[in-house]
């Protein structure tokens, strides 16, 4: 063989080796598990204007959210989960009128994989919850709610195990124990809400024994509770959270400090940059939450080791995606038709104009608001009583200056509360103010009174000054009080309102506000200093 032939042969062998190495190259050692998530949707199937996000363009809406879900799932069709962290149905006019049916139809259409129960899933009673659960094409989860016999609610599972590729993923559901006192008691008869710390460790062990290599906690506990849980319960990989309406732009990584307390850091901290993978040390979860009302779709892309099925990191592109309802974005056609079907049935009723405001009506939690003043003034006007109390958490949306429609009012006051009149002594009124003065649930909005709180004082001693009609509150005098049926049953831990005498039930809070607006529009309420705080 000539020298030239040898060179040709050597070159040919080299090429064959290169080709062979390509053909037999090792498969990637990792794969992606995409977790899509929403929470606290509150029935917002229609786009709406959120000026904190965009002062001009609408956001949210089921059709735009569905389009984003389909697009995200198409990128990883065999490795995607779609999860809901509770409070999905109650909160918008069209969803409330049909007791969640529009949202349920949308959720089935876009193929959710699991949902945990939120506190507002109980707002329409057990009958409505049972109907929704039976209509769902996915499991409802709640591991810490039991009946008087210690059993889980019928049809409600503590967890579900989902297969994605070679990976088994366990999704465990938890509901806030606060539900026991922030929901109408009649809707929770004989139900108990167990401590998450008490039920979770054994469940994690159970799902691990069934082969789950990734454990997701689908939590309607709130961010602070999620952090505490992550600090004391090992074995959680991801917490998909809700209840606190927290916007977490990038996944939080929970760490332990030297005092054994949880600290949470965003994935961009500690030197990580966009596009890089991140993950906490073994056994410590990441926490995600997508604000509320469907304005964001949460996307968490976990990097999974194929050999072990365990999560080893998450991609730098993990985070929240804004659901924009601008003309440049195409809504999902099937979902849009579902929304239109229900909206057409109520459009005329909700379009009715019932009043006008010359100023923006704004709700505030933990302080007096001009919207709270308007609502409580309407309550007192409807009953003629001396005092009116409304829980701040019952006012759910602002009303912009201009015409006020029934749709706007239903969005602002979605809970269908009934007015309750009662007689309370001044001592009982003060006790109610002290109980609400912890501000744990945002406190009360009031009419007919002025209150000064000293928050530096211990709980139970914070009312520094209280006046009714310009005169000091007399502990031994009897006062007439209007509140709503939620507070009258001791909601938000204001137990003193359960002690009222000569109880009388009136019309709805909505009817009282409509009548007030029709008589007095245009309204222009100001924050008057009804609730003050000492420095």
C-alpha cells in the first residue's frame, strides 16, 4: 500500500470514528418537569384593568390564560403539570352568579391536573363544593380537613401521584386552618382543620414509599406559613402556594439560619444570573406563588436527574409570565366561547348603572378607606342604627371614578352578605374593637364611631379612645349596631359580635349600597379620620 493510500485510509477511519461517536453519544442525563401554576383566581374569567400593573391595558382573562397554558404545555408535552392552589371560583360577578360553573368549565377545558381547596371554596356551602368536585376532571386535594368522625371530606383526596415520563410526582394538598374563622360557620359544620405540621410528615413518607421521587406541596396556607412549614418539615421539593396573594417573580429558596428560622431568597441572589440554573441544597424546597386573579401564569421548570428522578435544579427562565389581554395577544378560542356563553346571560343585568362617584373609591386593609366609609355609611343608613361594622377583607376591589355599574359592585362586594342588627353594650363594642384591632385580618371599617388605636399596647388593650356620635363610648350604655352575617357569627375572630341581643336580619349589603348610591350620587367620600393610630 502506498503512502498516499495509507493517508486516505487513515482519514476514512477517522471520519468513521467521528460518525460512530455521534451515533452512540450518551443521552442527556437530565430532563425538564414544567410546573404551571395559578392561585386565588377568584372567578376572574374576564380581562380587567389593574392599574398597578398597567394603567391602560387590561390583564388576565381565562381565554388569554388558556392560550399561554397551551403554548407552555406544547414546549414540554410529556412533562408538564398544571396546578391550582385554591380560591378558584368565588369572587367575580359572572362566576358567583353561577356558583363557579364558568371557572370549572374553563379548568376542565385546559386540563388542570390537581387543585387544593382554599377557604373560599366553602363560601357557597358543602352542596356547591360537592357539585364542583363531581364536575371536575381532576382531583380536589385537602389533607388536613376532617369531619367529626376523623374522616376526610367525601371525594377529597389528601394527595395525588402523577407520572411524567419516568418520574413519579406526588402532589399533596393543604388548606389554611384560618378557614375555621374566616368562613361562615354554617358552611363548616362538624369540620376540623388540622395543623399542617401534624399531617405532612407521614404523608411525605407515604408517597415516598409509593415511589414518588418529587414531592410538591400544593398549599393554600399563605407565604409566611409556607416558609415556616419548609423550615420544620423535611422532604418537600416544591411548595406551590396561595392564599396570601403574593407576587413571587422568581422562585424563592428557603434556607435555615443559625437560629433555626427560615429565610427565603430569590433565585437571582447569591451570584445567580438570568439563564443559570439554581436550586437549594438537598432537602430544602423552593416556593412559588403567582399573585392572584390570573394576572400571572407561574412557570417553574425543574431540572430532573433521569437516573434518580430527583430534582437537581430549576432553569433561569423559571418565574411569572404576565397574562396580557392586549390586541397583540391571541386568546384561546374555545375558552373564549365558554366565557362568552356565561357572560351573555348576565350582561344586561351587570351593565346597569346604579350610581356615580367623583373620586376613586379605594379599599384598604388595616386602615380606614373611603370605600369602607361609603359601605358602612350605607349599612347604617339602611338600618338607622348608631354604629356599623364591616370587615375590611369583605371589600375585594376598588371602584374608579365615574359611573358605577352592578358588575363593579358585585366585584367589590362578592360575598352576598346579609345585614344583621343587634344591641351591644359599650363594653362589648370595645371588646369587638380590641379583637379586630390585632389587624390580623385587616381590621374593621366603621361608621358612627371614631377610634384611636395604640398598636404598641398589648393585644386587648389597644383601644386608646373611642367615641360614638362625638361622645365617649359608655361601657354601660346599650348601642344599636349593624354588621354583616359573617361578622355576626364571629368571623375574623371578632367573637364579641356573637353576644348581641335582639338580633334582627335585614336585606343584603348589596341592596343597601345600591339604594344609598341611587339616593346620593354622585358620591365623593373622603377618609375622615374614623380610625386613627398613635405614633
